[in-house]
């Protein structure tokens, strides 16, 4: 199944110009039917999954407690 660019923007709740930016940056691949650009929903779902994975990795990194530095000297 294919989504139009307008449907893609509506689904993501972003502006159409943002969809065009994602296409230019090759984050979303499109196909042309001669008149319109279409987004394959399977490829689109893959992009969303990779975005969610990236967000989770960043959140895990930010939640990580930094190790205590054993080289810190106690200054009394």
C-alpha cells in the first residue's frame, strides 16, 4: 500500500514541507506513479521503527548513571 505525501504528513502530524525535507535527506524513499510521489507504507514503517530505536538508545544513554571516578582525590 502506498501513501501520498499529504497522507504521510497527516499521519506523522508534521508539515508537508517536513516530509519533503525527509525525502531530500533520503530518510524516506518514494516512488512516482507519473503524477504524484508515493511512500511505500512498509518502508515508512521501517523508518518509524528505526527512529523509535534511536530515541530509546538516546534515552537509555541519558538515564545512565555516570561511573564514580576513582582518581578523584578527597581534598580535606
